[in-house]
C-alpha cells in the first residue's frame, strides 16, 4: 500500500446484502434488519444474529492492486469449549475467488451456555490486506464473515474506488434459520444460500437468522418492504427448537406471515421450504436442549427434550410442520399461482444423513451446505418449470 493511499468511506452504495448501516464510534455496523424492526425485537439471540453479516459484501469497481479493510469483529467464546475459529472474509474479483483473510482480536462475547450468562469485553480493530490484484478495471467483492458481527472501520486502496453499477440480476430475498444463516459452512461464499445465488445468477439478500426464524411479524414487514424479485421462506426448525407455539397457532401465523409479504410483493415467485431432515425432531417435539457430554472434546451436541406423546396436545414436530406447510401452500395456490412448496428433505434427507450426518445433531457441515445449495439451485432455477425460472419475454 503506498504512503498516501486512497481512503474511501464505507457507505450504502458500496454494500450489498445489508438493509441498513448503523453509524458507530468506529465506523459503520451492517444490519440485516432495519431500525424499525430492531425496535420491535426483545430477543437477544435475534439481535446477535441479525448483526452477523451473512450474505453482506462490499462491492466496488477499481484498478487497485492492493486493498486494506479495517474491521472490528465481535467474536464469541463459549465457556468450557475450545476457541472458535476466526471469521473468514472471502475476496472475489470479477466473480471469481481471489483471496481469503481473517481479522484477529476485536471485541469478545463470552457465553456460558449452562447459565445463559453473557460477558462483553472490548478490543481493537484489525486490518485485512489483499495484494496482487490484477491492474485493470474490475469488480471487487469482500464477503464479510457470516457468523461474526463486523463493524467496518476504513477502506484503503492504491487506486480510486467507485460503486459497482447495478448488476441487472434479479434480487432473491430469503428468510430462514441458522442453516440459512450459514451455521457451519466453510466461509461466507459457501453458505448454501450464497452457493445457490451464485448458481442461479441472482443478487442475494439473506435474512437467515440463527435460532430466530420464528414468524415474527416485524420480519414479515421487513420482507414486505424490501425490494425483491424472488422470495423464499424456510420455516419450522426454530419453532420446534424453542417450543414456541402449538399447531392451532402455527397455521394462522404462517398465513399471516405470507399475507404480509404479499402486501409488498403480490405476484413475485414465493417459495415456502419446509425443514431438512433432523432426526432428533422428526417425531419428537421441542424444546431443544444442550447435551454437554462431549463438550470437553470440543463438541456441543443437541437433544430433543420433548415427548412424542405431546403431539396429541398440539406440540409441533418436523413431520407435523411439513404436513401443515404443504396444506397451507396448496390452499393458497388455488388463488395465488406464484406460491410454491418444497419439502426440505429433498435438499437433505435420509440417504444424505447416512452419508453426511449432522455433526451436532442439528446443523449441517460444510459439505452438506454445498449439497443443499446445489440442490436448491437445481430445483428453484431449473431451466424449465422451476419456481424461480425466468419467464420468457
């Protein structure tokens, strides 16, 4: 980097995938929910999840051969567990992988999962450096860590930067759980939604929130008000995890969620996706509990704390949710030809679980993210007949 680099303020025209940039004492913090939605939220888990920039990326045009980005990450430490790896930043040049970096240091959230206690400590910003970029006009993308809250402090380059022009691609707005958020994907460009978006040639806005796909009305209103050409919602697993509602409340809540989306997007293709296979909750209700028996080995496992007999009382299981979602979509499709249903087991089912079991019994690993992304893209963006297939003319 030269002694007098070009410093560029990080503004909304350089950021894609975020719905708002909050000014901070250090720079800006990308949010995946706008302030009006965050003001309605009372859940710390969702507050943390929406501030983790899954699918958020800096995008700009430049002739620069060197790029520096100062960031202030917030890292999570779980009491009694080995340290988590630092979040990854993926660099793309004209759409192709061109580098990867991590930011050390930063703030720390120490979480005791046995008590729920959280302790926050502050740290300093880190500098990421990408060098050896081709000396030509090009589009540079820096994908932020999908699972690490990241304040953007400063952007420096050895040539001027300008916002990349609109791609002309369709915008895909997706909402889901930690699996959509990215869970244990290898990097921000290899979460299953990022992989599917790349395969489908669309711009991704990812509203996958770890632990927090709970049919919140303010999330539905956010989706209603967010420009999009294609929309999907992947619902179910978090409702079981939290043991949040019974069957009587579930169907009206789903209808209400979809009705709100339709207020802003009356004819956009809308794909409703049910949960992937998760054996602990196929027939056993929640809540989901922590199994600490392998924590000393660096493994946190999950278990189902409900009783299958409680289904008679209206408790939700994944089988119950899939049946109800299919009924809901079939009913709505009678007067809404652009609503579609996909059984999540078509993305990850029994055979997949035999080959690639869920490491913690709840979340897919990196290889499974790739499989889910490829299967979603093959279904949704099929050359003919897919729910997101581009209409002729």
